C-alpha cells in the first residue's frame, strides 16, 4: 500500500516555496504599512460559528465544511474561511474597547470539501484582511487598495477590480421579492443548488455558474437599481475614494454575497482573461456578521486572497522567484580523523553568516565535489588528515577549479563577506 496526500491537497515542495513566501511576505508588508496587524486563530472552531457566521445558505456550510465530533462530543469544523474566526475573537477579547477600526491580517490554511480542479483545492491558503468597528467608505477603499497594491507589488498586471453594492437588509426587502418573481416561473429548470438558494439565499441565484441557470440570469432585476439613496451614496463614496486612488473599477451589477449580514460593498480582483476558477481575491462589507455570531451590532469589511491561485498566476507570467540555491560552502572531510573539525568548521562558517554544510556519507572526494556542484555550492573546503596536522584547509572555488591553501584559523574570516 502506498500512501498519498488526500485528494485535493498537495505538498509544498522546496521548489514551490519561494513564490508562496514572496506572496505572503509582500502581502504582510503591504498590510502592515496600512496599520494592519497579524492575527492567528486556531485551525478548528465550534462548527456553529461558521454555520452562523458564514451562513446556512452558502456552499461552504451546506456542502464544503470538514465537520467532526471530537472525543468529548463537541462538534467542531476545520476552518473553511477566516472572517468568522476574526469576528469571534473580536467579540471574545472585547476588542470593541480597542481603538476602532481593529485592523488585522492573517495567512491561514483553509479547508473546503470541494471538487478538486485547477485552482480549486480541499486545502488552500488564504491571506486575508479584516477591518472591524467602523462604517466608512474610506475604509472600504483602503481595504481594496491594500489588495490592489499587493498585486501591483508582485508585478501582476492586467487585473480587473469588479465592484458592486448589494445594499443592506432594508434595500433587499424591496428587491428580493422582485428577484424571486423573476426566477419563480423557471424554478423547475434551475439546478438543485439554485432551487435551495431561491429560498435561503436568493441573491446567489445571480451568481450560479451552471449553464442551466445562466440563461435565466439575463434580464433579472439588479440590486443596484433598488438601492435607497443612502446606500447609493455610500457606494458612490467608495467609488470616489477608489478613483482618487487611481484604481480602475469595473462595475459588476450581478456580483453578490448571499447572506443578510453581507452589506453594501462587494468586490473581486480577477485576471483580465477571467473564467470562473480564477478569482484571486474576493471580499466585502459584513455589517451584520458580528451580531449574527452573538456580538453587538458592529460593522466590518475584509477580503480573502488565494495564495495558490496567486502563485499559479505568478508562475504563468514568469514572475515567480527562483528556488534558492543551497549553502554557499560545502565542507568535505577526508578520513575519519578530520570529521569532527570539519563539523565545527561548518558551524563556525554559519555563525559568521556564511551558509555552509558538510558533505555527508563519507564518499570519495570526486563524488563529494560533484555533490557540491549539484547543490549550487560556491566553494568547497577540503580537510584531510594532512591539512588537519598542518592547521590548514584547501579552499576550492567551484566556479573555476582554482584551489588554494588557507590557514584554518583564518578561513572563516576570509570567506565571510565573500560568500553568504
Ligand atoms: P469561488 O466562487 O471560486 O468558490 P469563493 O467565493 O468560495 O470562490 P472566497 O471564499 O471568497 O471564495 O475565497 C477567497 C479567495 O480564496 C478566492 O478568491 C480564491 O482566490 C481563494 N479560494 C477559495 N476557494 C479556494 C479553493 N478551493 N482552492 C484554492 N483557492 C481558493
Ligand atoms: Mg467557493
């Protein structure tokens, strides 16, 4: 029997790591520059947090959560998104007493039982940002601008910011009956998911990617045409801030989030050659969420960005950083007696800032030098019994094959600064 990583999951091998690390570090630095600070919740939570905080009518809660009972009989779920945990922590730790808005970012593994395909996995990693406690269109624009800036910093071009306002509960009281009236005659022709959405999350009827439902989306009434003046003004104010930031906005009148606690601003960043699997970043305002999980009514806005989809895009656009080379120095011990001194020499080099390791396995000099070339080492330090007795070491430059003898006492000083 051969074990494999579970379906829809993958190992991050060293060759994959630099792109991911670059994305995460650019995202952290960009968020920190706007005053966001690191946050990390546990990997699992009470399942009900997500049922209430993501919502019954969502794909996530209906069919994607990894739910389990622990040995104490508690119903838990692996985190299927980050926002609910941040909001839970905001309430639990009384962060309403801190200066508002509370601005946090996270880089977290996310678990969803999805049908695996390109860019869609059962475990992925999200960089996310949340700003909680203030309802201000300038904050919406700031959140969006951090996401946009991360893309620019990484060199990703030809992106589109999709933007819509879905108003609030009051706007939707007038709108939803009209939306239902549009879809009701076709109810039997809609996909199974949409028949459920019709009752629980009607806005998401506009969002279905199934062929059978798409044709009915055309001509459906749009939420944007049903906003009250104050909701329209809020959206226009966000647009004005985005315009001042020089961020191009593409209006997306059918872009939605399904649940009552998502309000006003919704947005996505997609590559210009957009298909359904390629949304890089998605977010919105959730002024009703904290109340839905048991806190006082508190506004909030945030986004999540898929690190794997970003890494795929960086690779496709040849923007992914190279895999890092191995240690600069390889210490080769010839004969057992030289071994311990070689070990300490490698450690001294590292302590002096020169990346170094040993050639392990007691192979021949030729085999060890071949290994040094393959791992990208720049110098080999060869220490045999004769060298040990004379207090010297052979330093071989691996870019040519020049070799010289250097006193053991001086070799670390000589190499530090030259190689790192
Ligand atoms: P979709 O409509 O593609 O299912 P979603 O609405 O479920 O997206 P969000 O919950 O908003 O996505 O997640 C934010 C971001 O996380 C997405 O834009 C995407 O980049 C990434 N993402 C979401 N689900 C997956 C997944 N299964 N595999 C890889 N990345 C994902
Ligand atoms: Mg999804």
